[in-house]
C-alpha cells in the first residue's frame, strides 16, 4: 500500500474514532451540565485537567517516541511494548498517589480533592493504554484504534448517562471511567500481544536507553500539558467552580472541531518521519502543502464559530450559560495558530529536533502561566480564553521561526498574511450586510468574497494547486510493508 493510501486510511480511521469518541463524550458533558450545574461541571473539568497533566508525566513521552521508532523499524514493537509498559506502570503508580496530595496542597475544597482522587484511579489504566496504542499507530493500523475506542466510550458513556438519570452524582461517572479505561488498555494489549508475542524479559540496557531517549519527549509533553491545563487550575483557585464550568463549556466544542487537526497530524506523522530520512524533497513538499491547506481553511472555520456562538450556547447549554459565549468566540480563533503549529511540531519531531520542541513548550508554559495569573483575576473565563489565544500565537511564532530557518524555506505572505486579510474582508462584509438577510445568505456572500480574494491576491493560484498535486504524487510513491508475525 502506497504512502498516500496509508495516510488517507489512517486519517479516515482516526477521524471516525475521535469524532465518535468526542461526540459521545460531549453527550455526557451536556448531561452533566444540565442534570447537575455549572459548579459540578467545573469540578469535572478540573479533575480532567489533573488527568491530562499527570497522564503526560506518566506516559513518559512514549506516545511520541514509540510511534516514531516503530514507524522506522516495525520489528522493534515487542521491545517497546514490554519495556515501555514497565516504565509507564512505575511512573503512573507514583503520580496516581501524588495527584490528590497536590490538589490538597493547592488549597482546594475537600470535595474537589475527592474528585481528583477518583480521577487518579483512572490514571494507571489510561497511561498503560498509551503504550500498545502507540505501537498500533506506528504500524499505521488506526482502524483498530477506531473500533476499540468507540466500543469502550459508547458503553462507558451509556452507563454514565443512565446513572445520572437515576440521580447518581459525579463520583459514579468517574468510577465508570476507571472501568472503561481498564477495558481499553486490555483490548489494545491483547491485539499487540497476539500479533508479535513479545518476550517478557526485562532488558536493563534497552530500558536505560529508553529512559534517556524519552526525556526530551517527556519534557515537551509535560510542559505542553501544563500550559494547556493550568488555566483551569488558576481559574478554580482565583475564582469559583462555576467560572471553570463556563470556560470548559466554551472550550469543549473548540476541542471537538480542533480534533480534526491532531487526527491529520497523527495520520501524517509516520510518513513525515519516513520521508525526512529517505526523501527530503518529498518531506518538504508534504510540509508545504499541509501548511498551505491549513492556512486557507482553518480561519474560515474560526469565523463560522464566531458567528454561530450565541445560538450554539443557548441551544446546547441553556440560558444559564450565557457567560460562555464570549470565551467561545475568543477560543475559536486559537484554532488557527494551534493547527498550523501542530504540523510544524510534527515536522520538528520527524527531523529529530525534539529538543527544540522542548524549548518551545517551556516558553509557551511560562507565557501562559504569567498571563493567566495576570488576566484571570480581572476577567475570569474571558481572560483565560484570551490567554489561550495569545499563547497559541507565541507557540506558532517559535515553531515557524525554527522550521523556516533550519528545515524548509516558507513564505509567510502566502501562508498567513493573505488568507488573514481575506478573512478580515469576509468578516467585515458579513457584519455590514443587512441583519434582516438570512444567515446562510450572508454566510454564502462572505465565503465567496473570501475565495475571490484568495484568487485575486495570488494566495490561491496555479502554483499552489501544483504544489498540492506534487505532494499527492509524493504520497502515492513508496510503500512500507506491515509486519505480521501472527
């Protein structure tokens, strides 16, 4: 199977998996918001932010390292499955004990510490599931991830909704989550074990080398997780649980739309890692085409979110969540720098520049924490949303600078400036059109004006079309056999 076919198959499989998973999870999120209240929704979001940060520490960078190494030499899967699982088990057990202690040390109420303690029970199986899932990603067999994640999320969410309707609280939902993640880890492990039958021997030399290789990945993941979740911690510490609930209600739909970007990155990452080593010219064309496609499409999605935010909030959450509208409109624009930076980040990893990504993550975290401590006390959820947007711009600037200087010569005018000007033109036209016109008419006129500007300014020309066609031809060439030792 050619590279293009593999990327398309991986993208479709992961898209199906994550869209279904996030849609099912969003149903549960809505039930918690409506059956309980904004305070409990805030506690739920805070507990998940603890899980996100400490899972990153627990997996010790294996989610990125294993994919890269198995994609390059797929017969290493057995060693990584056993040695990485030992490393992750040790790490997750330590952090599971630490999580509630940190919550208590931050001065959170006893009820909040209790929920964080329950989420700590999720940490071990959730972290262990990452190892076999990363092996499967390295094999580029994402259809198994789709099947297993959909099945476990559907069963878990159905049971959680049933318990909520029966009057159970948040604790019951978290207990169900523990069982769900344990089953997922078991299914992944069974699949990989069945295909390769790895040796159970502890390899001290390999293990020590694994720890050393993992440190940069651990560092960048940990810093990234902190800056992406610390805003919730600061919100809870400086405001109240309801403010966390409003912010989380704004962030959740952005995560659902933004998930298509990480899916594409995960699908294309093994091919970037492969082509950088054996065909640098194809690596460059794939990167250019991906960046151009994101730059001209994601801003349009952000504008649609901005326009639809008031109606969406009223429909999804109810009138009691009106304070969610402005944070949602601000967060929508973070999709643009976040998606472009995500592709540049994968290019850095594929080219063995993970230490650069570690530096980028550190700067992002420092900027994010500093701005959150400044803006959240004054503006609450709105301030946290503004910080998320500003931090994503800082991250994009850092990634772009290094890639432009050391890997691939990029042209910022074609990638960013012209699409941004076109979006400003389309947005201004939308606002100037009579409000009595139907929304779809104003949206259509704005869309046509955006496309016309791209063509007239040269941002969408034969050159860009030729670039995309060349990238597709590159993806069609070459194939790597999938090992099967079953």
